[in-house]
């Protein structure tokens, strides 16, 4: 059986280097042990993440950056999927799904759509007979909607595996910032823009508090999406806080996790660090500081995909800070706490744990002969809107 994964990259700020591109490549690599795999990148640009992946078949179906040739993209996508003799089409975002759903109809091939985290849709999300969600938040939303009443909806949050660490680049960071002289090194890997501004500020606030009791260093690794946000974050930059924005470090930044002792993560970045045996912090909406993740709050935070939307009702800032300070007060306590959570993290995040679920979905999925014309038209209009928005933002 052959699976054709589709993903779109249309004037994205991340240049195709966002988390869901890595979720796709990780999932594809694990599933390639059981299926033949091809990944088709559809849009205006190649993807940095896909171009850096190894051992996967990548095909780019691209249009002009100045004028999106939608019909040309439909035709090319169909030709590639037909040539590759794909049995199942699996789209990894709502725009790629548009090209997949049309091709599915003409080739009579079943299709799956994955919503890779993020908030619940406010206006539009395509109707899909087979929908995979990464978060309980999204899962509950789609289950509650009449539009998806007849859909097969699955909750499969697992999307990471162990990342081989780049000792050379980690060594460079250790040397440049003299990290061996600190009690703890904190890390946040995120694009620097409005989407993650609050999470970075929370870690900077925590650094300021902890620096009074510990020798700590904070590294922010991420490409700059918004210069204004970057300048604002650096405006009152504290001592021992470093922003690392070079492509050399921002591409495949998950290979640098071992540079740190403590990681603040969201979504995929949380999961990648958690299974690397790090002390994990998560961001919450009702605080100026991140929170220590433990067995008591794990399910609640996981339900929101470890996103800034999460709320812990009984949390207060003093309690939050004390919990972190207590764990860091002695190295043996730090190690014991990390070890206590690793089994929970592995079973919840490692894609290796859910291979059987994907096998069942692909083997039991059926082609739907009827096409929802109205929803497809809405999908096209949504594509045009996103294209114009992204093109304007890219200027």
C-alpha cells in the first residue's frame, strides 16, 4: 500500500519550517516501515523542513509566487498522485486538503485530513469523512458539530520520536555562551513573532525571578517572523539571555534540545523535548509565568495541546514559582522529577506507540463517491483568502 501525504506551503512566514512540517516527516518516517510513502509539497515555495529531511521521497508542485495557478496545481497534484500509484491520500493541512479532495474524486482514492493542533476553527474548516486531531480540544469541537456528525474522527496526539542530537552545533553553543558555568540552562524553540511572543515573555519573566537564586542562562532559538516583536523582546534584554536567530540553528532546532536542562514548549516542541528527558514547562493563559508540568496538570494542559490557550484554574503565580524553585533546588530532585514523568510522556507523544492506529485507518478507509460541492467551493475561497493574506504579509 502507498500513502501520498500532501502539505501546503503558500507564502508562509516560516518558509515551510513550522511544526506541522516536522510532524509530517516524523510520522512519514515511522510509517515508511509499513507503507510506501511519498510527500507532495503544494504551493509557492519549497519547504525548508522537507528539504532537510532524509530518506523520504519529496515532490514539489509549485505555482508562481505572484499569481497562484490553482488549476495548474490541481492538475499537477493529480498527475503526481496518479504516477506514484497512491492508494490513500493524507492531507496535513486544510489547504493541501483542497487539492487532495478534488484529486480523490477523480482518482477514486480515499482521503484523510489531519488537523495539526491550533485553536478550534472560528469561521471555516473543510468537511472531511476521515479526520485526525492532535488535541482533545479539537477532538471535542469536531465531535460536537453537526457538520462532522457522519465523519470518522480520531484523536492521535502522538507525533514525535527521539531526535538525534547534533553534538557539533550543541558544542558550538556551549562554547559561545559558556553554558558549563551555569546551574541550569533554559530553552525556548519558537518562531519570533506575535504567535509566540507571550510564551517567550513568560520564560523571560521566569528567568528574571530565578536569576536571584540560581546561575541560569536562557536561550531563545527561532527565526524572526516579526522585527517589531523581536525588537520589543530584546528592548530590556537581561543578562544571560540570548536570542539565536541564524538559520544554522533555527533549522532542525529539535536537534539542539540537549543544550538545555529545562525547556518551555508548546505543541510539538513540548513533546520533542519531553521525550528527551528534560524538565518541562508549559505556558498558560492566566499567568505571566510558565507552569511546571506534572502528573496533576498533564491531562488538562495536554487537552489544549500545551498551547497558550490553556488555563489552570487553581494556579497562582507564587505557587507556580515555588514549584519550579523547589525542583531546581537540588540536582537529585531535578533528576527524580524528570524520571518520574518520562513514562507518561513517551506513551502520550511518541508516534511509534500509535503505528497500529494508522495501519487500521488506512486499511479500513473507503472512497466516498459523493463530493460536497458547496464545501469544496468554500475551501477554494479560503485558499484564495489565505494566499492573498500571506502574499501581502510577505512583502
